[in-house]
C-alpha cells in the first residue's frame, strides 16, 4: 500500500481453519504481535519495541521492525477472526491517518468475511442466485464491464478536468499568473505555498500564499484567514511525513503526484504538486472519492465472484454446445470449470479444456445431452439427477444456456439426501409392516375431529368392522362416551395425556372395556393421535373380583395373616393389627412366631406345620402374646394357598380372638362349681340345721315330759325347767340367725344408731360371759388401748347400733368358748380417730390358712359332717361380717392351727 510516498506493509493474520485469506510466511513471522491482538481483542500500538523488554524478545525486532500497530478483525458473530497489522522500522511511525486507514481496511475485510461466510453456509440455496449472477455477468454487459466503463468515463472527465486545469495552471505559471479570473475558474483546489525548511533542508512547514475558492470550500477556511499563516498553524496535527512527501519538488524540481485519503473530509484526493520559479510551490488537488469507491467496488465484486466460483459448494462447468446439422445438440466441449468440478470428475481443467464430453466419456448416454437440448429448446434451466457408479454418489444437476455459444452445467452432491430418503422409505416400509402385523389394535385418529384416519388389521379383527367402514367412522361412533366427553379426551391427548380408559362398541353391538395408549405424530403438518388399543374387559372383571375379595379380607372381622411358604408374613389385615397391637409394617417380613406366648406345647406347632406342609388345613387354638405383653386366645384355621399348578405359594391364617369366650367359659365353670358347692353346703346345712334344731327341741320335749311326770321330785323339776328354757333360747337363737340371714338377703337388716360407751359395752359382755367361761375352766379378760380419750366425759363414746354390735360379740365370743378347751379369752378394744377396733382372741383349736378364707361364707364350717364335735349352723360369722360392714367397718381373722384364733373387727365411730 502506498502512503505519503512511502510503502508500508499491511497484512492480515488468522488462526481460523477456514480462513479465506491465505496465511503467508510473513504473517507467521509477525506472530507475536498478532497473537497479542487476538488474545486481548484490543488495538495494540508498540511505538518502540526496543524500549519494551517484552517486545525486545520478539524475533521481529531482529528483522528491524520496532513499531507496530494492530487491530482485531471480528467475525459477524463478534468472535475474533484474526488481526490486521502494520509494522515499521521507525519509532512512532503511525500517525492518525495510518490508524484510520488501517481501521478502514479492517472494516472492508470484516465485510468480506461476512459475505464469504454467508455464501459458504447458504451455498446450495445460493446456487440459483449465483447461476443467475453468472448469467447476468456473462451476458454482454457485466457489472464489471459496466463498472470499469463507468470508472473509465469518470477518469476521462477527471482527466479532461485535470488537463484543463493543468493548462490553466500552466498559463498561470507561465506569466499569466495572478490572473484572478483564471485562478478562480479552476474546478480543482489550488494552493500556493512558500516552503519552510528545517535544519537539514527538509520541508517542515509551508506558508499559505494564495488559494482559489475551491480550496476555501474544501479546507473550510476563507483565504483571508490563512494567508500569511503556516499549515501547522492552521492544522497543527499535520504529519511531518506529509511534508516529507513534497521533498522531491525541491530536490529535483519535479512534480509530485499521489493519491491520498483525507480523513477529516472523508474524501480521496488526487494530488499534484509542482515548484514555481519564485521558490514557492503549488499544490493542486481534486476529489476522486467516487472513482476510488467505484474502483474498490469493482475489485470487491470481482473478488466476490471469483471467490464464489472457486469456493461454492456447487460444481460449475462452462460448455460450448456442439450441434448437428439439424441443430440438435450432440456433444459438449469443455470451456471452464471450478475446482469442485475438477474434484468430482477427478481431472484438471487444463487436461480437458477444448475436449468434448464424448471424447472423454464415449459411453455418456443420450439422456445427458437431452437435458441440455431441452434447456436450449425451452429456454429454461433443466434440473436432473444422476449417479456416478464408480464413486456411488448421487448428484443434482442443472443445465441451461448462457448465450448462443455457452452452456452452463452445475451439479452438487445429494448422496446424503438420497440415502436419507431411501432410509426413510425403508423405515416407512418397516413401520407400515409393524403397523399392519402388530397383534395390538392400532388406530390413527384426527386429533380435532376424532375421525378415524387409519387402522391396522388387528383393529379390523377386533372391532369386527371392515377397514373401509372404519375409515368412514369417527371415535364418537365407537366410544360409548358423550360427545362432550370425547372432545375433552381429545383435548387431553393433545396436551400429552398418554393413557385413557373407554368403553367401545364392537360391530356386534357388544360393549367392551378398552385401554388406549396415545401418542402424537405429525403428518402433513397436522397432529395425529396414534392409539394402541387393548381390550381389558376380562382384566377389569378379574380386577373387580380381586377388589371384592381384597375388601372382604381387609374388612373381615377375622384376623387374617398371609405368609410365604417359609412362614414370613406378607400380608396382615387391619383386624389382626387391632388384636395384636402390631402395625402391618411391623409384621411384614416377620414370622408369626413373634406372637408366640411360649405357653403352648411345642407339639401344637409341630402338628400345625406337618399338616399345612402336607397341603392340609389345620385348626386349633393359640395362646398368643400381644405387642403390649398381654395374652389372648385365638381360634385359628391355617391352610395353604395354591397356584394353578397346585403348588403351595402362600399360607393363610384366619383367626378369631376367643379370649372373651374363654373367660366366660372359665367363669361359667367357676359358677357351676360354686352352685354345686352351694348345693352341697345347703344339704350339709340342712342336715346340720335339723340336728341343731332337733337337739334343743329334744331337750324341750324330753324335759317337759319329765316335768309333767308326777313322780319327778320338785327340785329336779326346777333344773329341768331351766334346761327347757335354755333349749328354747338355743332354738330362738337359731331362728334369729335364720331371720337375720333372710333379712340380709332381702337387704332389710335394720341399723339403729345411738350414742353409747364402747368400753361399757365390753365390760357388760365380760360380766355376762364370765360365769359360762369359768364353768368351762377358762379365763376371760379385757385389754383396752387408747380408751382414756375422753369426749364429753364419757369413755370411748360410739354412735352406732349397740344391739347389732352385741350380736357380733355374742357370735364371736360363743365361737371362742366353743372352740377353746383351755386357756384364756381376751377381749380387746382400741379407740382410733374414726373407728373403734375390737378383738376376741382365744387359745383354742385355731383355723387352718385354707379354712380362714372359707369360714365367712354362709353355712361354711370347718367340720361338715354329722360326726361333728362342735355345734353351730355356720351362719354366725357370715352374719357378723355383714353387720360390721353395715356399721362401716370390717371383720377378719388371724389364726394358727392348734394355737388359737384372733377375730378382729372395726366399727365406724360416727360420734
Ligand atoms: P358355727 O355355728 O358353726 O360356729 P360360725 O359361722 O360361727 O358357725 O363358724 C363357722 C366355723 O368357723 C365354725 O364351724 C368353726 O369351724 C370355725 N370357727 C369359728 N370360730 C372359731 C374359733 N374361735 N376357733 C376355731 N374355729 C372357729
């Protein structure tokens, strides 16, 4: 590139594999700078590499390059493509103009890449366009020619202007100078300068002497404003290089011509400078922007077309048609072709140029020429496909007439498309076969209307409709659902719902349950529903049966466990959980032995397993333990569950909690025992009672007879009368006891409360029984504890039933006397806060532990046979117990057999 009369090197570098700009050695050499620009994405300016240690190491420095300026070049997607740079061997060598110029070049390259990439990616689509363009270009007036004509024309105009100007200038210089009119008439700008030289005689500035209106217009200053001033005063940024450009004027007094781009004005100028005899110099320049741009465009167009021709993914051949006498095309002669065609045909243009197709390929069929013939006759592009057998590749071709002498043939590889189409056809064939041979019914349905679009053989067989009928039908005619419901289902299917349950009517009128698996497929731009239909009527019925059974098991009042063949629990129903306290999760996988109480004989379980493993049913009772440790009785029936082959797959236990039943049974048994006991006791009581009654009655009868006997002496009569009286009292006592018992039984034993002294009562009892006790040779005494607590001056006052209390004492003391042969009877009293404790202790025969529990029962006596040593009816203690309880206390006994007994009772002190 030429600039200010000097040459500088500009080059672009890229690491891109598809770089359309061939990378040269030079680019490789200046790698370090370029790489830095690529990596940083930034402009890089190195004014002097010698002053920078990093750049000092750069091998370029060794080549004398010390100043560097580089810009990144971007691809259309803003990723980096490479760099454009300029190098110089002078320090600080890149003024603004160069920078701007470089930026401009960078933009052109970016546009070029954009164009190139667009052509690369859309090459096939662009094929026709390109062909059209080739046609246009080649048809007589190509844009290139047009362009160059235009440029030439412009040049001519400019030339004439220049010549004209030159003549005028010459005139000016040759004495007719200072002719203001002439000067002002010039179409180009003209400026007269007085040079300003530096110390070494080089031009460093120039003073404005004169200028014409065109120059005023171009620089934007009036003549008056600049005359007498120097360029640097008006334009301080003018580069020293610019001045250096004019150096030759003063050295050889020669003219200087160059073209320059004036950045501030954005215009290209053609500059012509020449010396004037008076030592001044004249600069004449005019705007050549239009020509430059046209030139650039023309270059770009040319570049683009050759780039397309060489790079396009379409093989292009230019043929010369060869006709026979009747103007039928019989052969084609090679004129030109692009590299892709060379590659496809495996020959070079140079080898075939001037030769014909038939010369090279004598077997070419007539059909091939036929396409060209058609194109000629019908004046249109004729497309056709063909296959090259050797490479097994398919090509799509076009043939058309370019002009009378040239035909264009284009072709590109469509092997992939052809193979893909073939594959697709095969796939379609396969799918069709699958569709028709599938044992599942398949139906294609219009997702909007529900119309049946297709159905396979299985569907025909299943529905009973012929395929012809089916294809005229709609889902509405098959489904039993309402129209509204069908529309809803179609909508859901379009929303990607995959599974549906319907009821379908078959051709026979039978209604069946079906399930459909639905997918969507696109056919001719429309969404079609693809449904695989299964008849699930039998399955559904079976399921319902299973559901019924499982509900029955779930809700069964019996506890049910199902185990595997090893006895591990697989299922347990809620009732079983309720009874055992274990959750279904707790029990799952466990062995039912966790319910074992350990209280059942092992042989029960052995027997169970032997029976069920032999395929039989076992029935029996378990005594099991719940989760909380409580025990329960269960009646269980365990039987094997067998599969269709008769193999045992599970065991099932159906159990019933019989704990309550067991309890009732045991109570019944006890009650029965008690009833039998009572019966036995009653018999004993009656026998006893008759004895007890008969004894005093016999006494009364016998001694009454003796009293009435005349011979009985009077004093004896007196004794007998006493015996009769005692017997009568004894009889009365028995009757009283019986009355009391019946009162207790009827709940009519009356209590009459009164205030009395407990100790007084005891003293009275002692006095009463002393004679009888002494008569039997026994001692009697009273022990009083805590009886000195005086309330209202009266000892141990009680508010109770005195008569009943005396009755209890009488019963207990009489028993003590009756069952004691020697020793002492001790009566005790102890006054407590709210009760009074009485005790009657003897040194008699005592009562065994076992009998101590029984003697308070009615009719119960330790001796229960006729040969009894002691009298009594067995009612005394039970009456006494009832009375003490009625008086708010209780009665109990402590005794040692053979040592004596101590009866104690309390009475509530209500005072
Ligand atoms: P009974 O009229 O037979 O004495 P009770 O109900 O008063 O009837 O007594 C029941 C039985 O309790 C007596 O038959 C006797 O076997 C036993 N028994 C009662 N008191 C004494 C006692 N102090 N010593 C030994 N046995 C007694």
